C-alpha cells in the first residue's frame, strides 16, 4: 500500500529508515528537467529525456530552454516565471505542483507539471495516452457534489467516491479505507470488477505505510504507478550538482522502492493510484486504485479524483462536526443537570455520590468510580474495589493536577499489572483528579470488547536469506482475535470529562470560599466576644488581624506588635528576642509584659502565641492573646499582705507574751536591785548591773524593731550611711558577741550612701548578724562588709560556721523554716526577704562547709 523509495542497488532497509523522498530516479511514463534560478538552462535531467526529446543528454544538460521547446511551452512557463509581475499568475517557489497544460513534443502529447526544489524550477513531462476535456471533468465534479447532498453517513460517502473514481479511472479495484489512531487501515468501500480479490472489510497493518510515506501523502495527495515492471530512469545533474540528493517529495514521476514494487506484485497488481483523504489537515485515509495489468490515468482525471476526494473530506468533516456537536450538546445537557443538583448541595461531594448514575453518563461510560480520601463508591459495570484502589494508586504517581488520563487499551500502559477483572471491566478508562492536594478521583470505565479482526494477510514483513526485507507475500484473509481493547473514547467524551472536572473545581472553590467566609465570620464573632485581646501576626511579627478589645485598650492595629509604644522599652526588647526564638523553633511563645493604656493605666498582661499551618503543614502565621493579669496580681499581693499581717500578728503576740512580760519583770527587778544596793554600789556588782541593763536595752530594741516592721506602711524612706546602720545593729549584739567570744569585723566604706526605710533595712542587717553569730562557733569570726558604687548599695554578712544543710537551702526563705531547730521560729529570713523585695533589691546566699555568706543589694534609686 505504500510507495516508499530506496535505491535498487542497496540492501532494503526497514521501511521506517528509508529516505523515500530521495529516490534519485523517476518512472518511465515521462521525463524530468530541473532549471536554474533564472529559468533559462537545464541543470539536471532524467536519463530518458534524450529519448523523448531526441537530443543527447549531454546537450540537454546546460542547454537553454529556447533550444529545446517551441514557443507554446515557453509561453506557459511565464505563469510560474519570477519575472512575471502579475500576482494572479505568479507561483511562489514553495508552492505545490502546478499544471501548466497539455502540449505536443515531437508529436507526442505530454501533461506538463511544475514545482520548485529550493529556488530551482522542476518541469515534469508526463505522457498522455488520451486527452480529457475540462468540460467533462467539470460535469463529473458537479454531479458528485449534487450526489453528496443526499448522503447521510461516512460509509455512503465512501461508497459514492469509490464508484465515481472507478468510473473515471477504469481501475479493476478501487478501495476507500480509513486509518485508526494506531495507523491500521480498514477498507470501508470497494468497487471491484472481479479481476482482483475483494478487500472490503479487511484491515491493513500500519507497517504497510511507514511514517515517512504518510508524510508524503500530506505533501503530494495524488500518486500513480502505471507499470510496476518499469525500469527506473536515473537523474543526472550538471557538473557540481548531485542529482541523487534532489528532494522529489512533490514529483509526480518519482520512482518507487523495490520493496513497494514487490508488495504490488505480491498483491497481484501491476498498476496503482492513491489519493490522500485529509481531514483537519491529517491523513484520514486513502482512495486506492489497483489494476491487474499496466494501466495509465491522465493527469486531469487524477486531478478530478483529487478534487472529488477533497469534496469527500469536506463532507466527512461535516459529518464529524455534526456528530461531535450532537454528542457535545447531549453531554452538556447531562452535565448541566448534574451540576445544578450539586450546586444546591451543602457538600457537593455528598451530592456527587448520590448522582453517580448520572455522572456515569457524562462520558458515555459503562461504569463510574468516585474515590474520596480512601472512601470508594462504584456504580454500573466496574472492576472490584481492590482493583480500583490499585488503579488510583497507579494514577497518583502519574497524574498532575488538571490532567485527564484516557485510554482504550489499559493493558498497554507501562507499570500497571492488569488482571482479568480489570481488563474485562476497565480496558477503557478516563480518569480525572478532582483535588490538587487530596487523593480524590473520578474514573469512567468501558469494558473489554473481544473482537475478530480480518486482516488482508498476516501483518508481518519477511527477512529473506538475502538479508533483504520483503513485504508480505500473502494477502489472503487472516483472522486475529483481539482482546484487552475497549471502544475508543471520542474526543467529545474526553473533553466532557475534562469540563466536568473543571466545573467540580469551580463548585469546590465556591464552597471553599463560602466556608472561608463563614469561618472568618465565626472567628471574628468569637474573638469579639472573648474578654481578652487577640491578634494574628506573620512570622516577622507584623499584625494581620486584631479584635476590637485590642484597639479599645490603645494598642496599635498594624505594624509589629512587639514594637507597640504602649509596651515598656525593656518589654519590647524582650518580646522581640523571644519572638525570633519562637519563630526559629516553631515553638510556643509566652512572656509577661506591662502595657500602658490611656484609660486604664499600667496593666500587666501575659502574651501567648502559637503558630498555625496551611494544608501541607506550611506555617501560615501566629495567633496570640494578651490576657490581663493585673487584677490577679493585685489579689495575690493582697493575699500576701493578709498572710504577712496575720504572721505579724502572730509574731507580735509571741513577742508580747514571750518577751514583753519577762522583760518588764526583769526591768523592775533590776530597778529594785539597784535601789537595794544604793548609789554607792561599785565594783563588779555595778558592772554586772550595767551589763544587764545593756542587754535589756538590746532586747527592747529588737522588740521595737519587730513592732516597727508591723507598721512598715507608715514609715518613710530616708538617707543614711552604712556606718550608722552598722553601729546601730552591732550595739544590740555587744553582749552576745562578748559572751560567745566572736571576732566581729566591719569592712568596706563606712560612708557609703544608703537610702530606704532605715528601721526595715536595720532589721534585715540585724537578722543576718544574729544568724551569723549563732552559726559561728565559739571563738568564731563574723564579718560585715559594706559596699556601694553610686548605683547600688548593700552589705554582706559572713560567718565561718558549718554552713546551711543542703536539704534546707531551697526552702531557706519560707516562713517557719529554721536551721536552729527549736531555738528559732523561722521568720527572720522570710521577713528579711519581704523587706528587701519591697525595696526592689535582692538577697543571695552562698553556703558551704566553710561557712555562709549572705549578700543584700539595693538599687540606689529605689
């Protein structure tokens, strides 16, 4: 069926590799001339030209046209000559073949056809055994056009074309066949006088017409081989021109391959003609005429057949367009009904599930499957659930969002293990993905159609002992059972599936937008109803949303939240640092800040923020809250104050009961004792009385300090020196120091400037000195060091005792926790820390087996 070309003196290569447009020779029913760019001299010619022109070939090559032809032929060349300025007559170099007319050369009639190879002009002279009038051709075409109007199917049109072609050409057998998507030909119509076997309904394999031959059928739509037993006439070029390299794609005389000649002989035909049927610019099929003996068809008759075929192409295109339009309207109506139902559903996927029976009709399928997040629903004739899920997994690795997968032969798809169940019910498959991020698929199925294909001979070429590739030598009917194929999906059905997917996407987007709007409304309503300040920010901390309470407090609704001027500068720095750390670690954020409101003043807030993600775990931003802690802090302070007052009351009761009564008795006794001894008492007794009175004064001082602490809110800050503070305290412990033989030293700058409530700070120092004296061994050492640097002041009290037990150190400042056992009540350090913190200071303890040092430090501006 093909006319692929190869030189006769070389091994026949596979058809797909043959350079079929470079034959280097022509057939014998005419001769070939190639002119130079000026249309004046012959630069190449077929060897048989000397026989037709009666001029030696060496004179033809390089010869002038004016010396070879008479005025009539030369005048016809003006239609294609570049010197002619008439745009109607000028044919561009890239145009297809042009018929110049029928002329007599040395008494023999020739049809002269011209085309270009590059910028050179080709003249082909084809022998005409009979003349055909143009009026006859016009009548044939007119009658065929009127006949076409009454035909209603492709088969009827093809039958009419076969009949008219046979009548015009006189071939023994004229066939019209079409090609499927894989290139196999099927004979749709045939006219046969009985001299050749019938091929009606038979199939020809795609290998009979290789790809390069199909390309030539697009370039040159008419091809004739009058005599398959011809001897090729080689092309000869003038010096410097390689005639074998000339592109003969548009040549009407081009020689054919020995493979094709052998193919024709095996078919029992010695003459053939083919006319391309082009639909939408593609090779739809061929009109093929065969004759049992050599047979010629005049050029004008072939041109008429070409014209009839073009009319057929127009009619076929009309049929296809009408059929496609009808199918499109039908499928659109089905889609419209389904989409109308889905649009009214709150969840379109639920509606899609209920309407699967109608969804099946969207692609004219026998079955349909809907897979949504692992949940599979089937309707109609479908594979098993397990097979459908396997198919979905295979599709997921190959389909991008928006793709439509379609096949009528699923078994040929790479990487898919097709079992009997899948092949039987889903040899035809259309699949679309209805979500870009989730595993959601719609699949339409067509079942396997087991059919018997009638081939025109077994579709295989043969490699002979001569290592040459030979065409099939038998064209007797050969049957093949074909499995694993379904009825092919039409372009309209595939497009319908694609349109339905797009519509579902639109519905999904609209539903998503509605859900987003509803979610935003709910979120805003929720955030406005909560009694806390709420914000949303990006990774940089830039605000994207704040609720009404945020702005009512006085915080800015835009910018970086941690740069809000309502926050203290130190808090802004702290928040910025903590935020950067949280963003880097994608971790929870929490910090306490003090924010100042014009209406509410300073308010303590705990700021918390957590990241939230988009689909796919990509962080979208942070949602945070400002929760007011001020009232909680005030309640905690009041509670601590109540506890302290209660503790103070208990301490006061203890002091009044345990100290004041004995103190008053001792004081009275000392008064009586001094009176008893008289004023002339001297010596040791007088000293002892003085010492007792001194100790009583110290005890009285301690009592007063304790009672003064209970009235601390009424005391005022004042300036004093460290030396004054130390003298007041150490004077209280003179007797105790002497009794325990403690070496007490005061170091540092005694003139260090102190500021605060003197009585409270003195009580702190007195507590620490008392503890140090008690902790130091007999003959031990205690040091009081005073310090200050203009910004801070304080004191450190050290002893050389055994240190504080490890288990008591974490609870050292809790009330009623004492290192002295029954000798202490555990309130001294607790009260001392309260006083230090009230002065915005700090107290630190360093203890080891070599002793303990307690350091108290206050800011000077406190």
